[in-house]
């Protein structure tokens, strides 16, 4: 998708690198993924030369999966909400370059139209009651940490990453609540709220609490593979 190198002007890759050096973010993995996607399309082009046509080419490439994916998924289509976030990062990098006089004009970048559906996001998948029952049954049959993980993922409504890194200090038994925002983590627009410890949470939480003396409640640090395998085993791969 990317075009041939341009000898003149600050490139998109250079602008992104400079912007990243001077702006701290909470989620470095997501930041790296965004840079990877943008560089795959624009990397060696002069950032000031990006226009509406090139913006639309990027949007189409992400929608169709020509750009996207990684180690886990070789090709992954981006929804418009995700593409907007990525192009906003490009705009921010351009503004940063303009402020520091590394470029003399802003690129003209077109964003996909905002989706009016509340809560629409490519990270959200909903299960029917029947699907949820099958998922719980499969997790219980598997046993171990994955069974506790699936239950708590549903009951807390937490993002996978928030639950995977859950530590003892975030579970407040006396107050009967879980702090999903880890101590010391930079707050972002993605809410990581305080959730109550419901009666159904007590058994899996206690099992994890008593299973290991480690600070982290889950020994496994990443549940992507086992969770996806579990979903695939019951025909729900598209919702993993």
C-alpha cells in the first residue's frame, strides 16, 4: 500500500517517532500497533503531503484488512472507530511537528464518519444467553484459571487486559470491591472503574487468591490463546 520514498520533507515515520518520544501514553502496545499501521501505508511519505485521497486509501486498506493484524491475527479489519483513532494520532503528530517548525503546513486528513450507534466499537462482542451458557459450560469443563477468568470477565465487565493483570491490592474484600485501575497506571479515556464484588464473584476470586502467594492473581499473563480456543471449540470464534 505504501508509496515510494520521498526525498523531501519530514516523513510520517519520523513525525510519529518524534511525537512518541515527547508524549507519554498508558497503553504502549496499542500505540505501537497504531504506528505500525500508519507506517505500513505512509511511512516514507512526507507528512505534509498526506491528503484526502491518501486518507481514504488508508481507510479502505484498514477496512479490508490489507493493513492490520499482527502475530496473533495476520489480517484484521479495522472498524471506522478504530481507523478514526489511528488517523487522529497522525493528525496529532503533524500538529506536534508544525508546532516545533519541522513542517510548514498541516496535511489535509479525512476521518471516517463517526458511527452514531452508542458504544459501537470493534472490541465489543455480545453473547446471547444460550451462547453464554455454552461458554461457561466449556470453561468449567476445562477447569483451572480459564474457568475463573471467563466467569470474572463476564461478571466484572472488564477488558481482558485489566483482568489478566489483576493484583491482590486491587481486590478489597472488606469494601467488597475490585479496583480495575492498577495503582500507578496512567489514567486514559478508557474507563477502568471500581466494580462491586458480587456473590457470584466470590468463589472464583477466592480460588485464585488461595492458589498462589504471588501478587498477581492469575499465573498466566495472557489469556488470548486459551480464550479464543475455548470459543472456537463451541463455534463462537467470531466473538473471541
